[in-house]
């Protein structure tokens, strides 16, 4: 079930959008979990783990664009649709990778078309999204965003396209979770996303971004077999 956040400081707008989601759900046979927030700070404080975010731009406590920037800073890949009467600002949505915007007052036909796009995109992401336990709580990460996982002492470092973060857990558990998504060990310390490998040397693997990871002799054959094995499709 996809989770939807409605972030708007007008209660009437939140109710209207919730009703549209309910109608969309009935018409398409899809279930959604919907949460309403009266402002950006309240939304972010909740953890902001929803798959789709319907986000007003002009809010008193924290405007929608700044809310979206902070959301992306948390590593969230939620599908954002700005719902606003300030279309000129919504056009800057590319800065926060927003999917689209809807101009108020919201008409159901426009809402349904754009909400469907968001639901389809979120469903595709959910198929490869994992939950990682960190000191701050659970962090949701798309496997395609991970370049490699590194063991450092008694913790794991997830190196992603949005930066690195520390996590609890064991490399064995990370392997169990990520190997089905095209990851392989190049030594006892590095679990590598094969889709982000750009070159392999005699004893070194280079991933996108330029990081060079040591390849152990004992892992090289299985790593190269995994790297050359057809993936997907």
C-alpha cells in the first residue's frame, strides 16, 4: 500500500485532496494510506516517509519549496506534487526533483491524471526500496542509489549518490538484502552495486564517483561472474 502525505495549512484543502484520493482509490481499485499535515515542519518532524507528497508552497511555518529541499536532504525519494495557486514558483520544482504541480482550485480530472503518474512512479521505486536502521531511525533508500556498502569497525557505511550515511547491521544481512538487486562482494569489506561499476583492474574496482575499492583474489572470480551475468529483463 502506498503512503500519501497531504501537506497544507488549510484544513479544507486537506479534506478535499483526501476525498479525491478516496475517489481515485475506488475508481482504480488501489488502496492508499493518507496522512495530513498542517505545515512543513510538522510533516518533516513525523519522519516524512510517505511515498507521495502533495505539497502546498505558500505555508506560514515553512514554505513548500524549503520543505521539499529539506526532504531531499534527508535522502527521501518521495514523489512530490506541488498543489498551489502559485504556479510561477511551482515551475521551479525541478530544483527538488518534483514530479509535477497542480494549480488550485484543484479539479479532479487534473488531479487523477497527475496522481496516477505519481502512484506508478512510487510503485516502481518501492520494488527496490529498502529500510536501513541508523542512529536517527529507519532510513528508506532506493537500492539503485547505493554505490557500495562498506564495513567500518562495527558499523556499515552506505555510500549513495546523495552522500554517505552510517547504519547498524552486519555485512551478512546487507548481502542478503542487496544481492537480489545486483550487488556483489569484491572483498570482505565492500558490497558493490554492479550497475555502478565503471572499471575493474587487476586488484581494484572503480565505481561511479571515482572511489577505488580493493578486490581480493578470493572474491575476484565470483565478482566477475556476477558482473558479466545478464541482469534485469
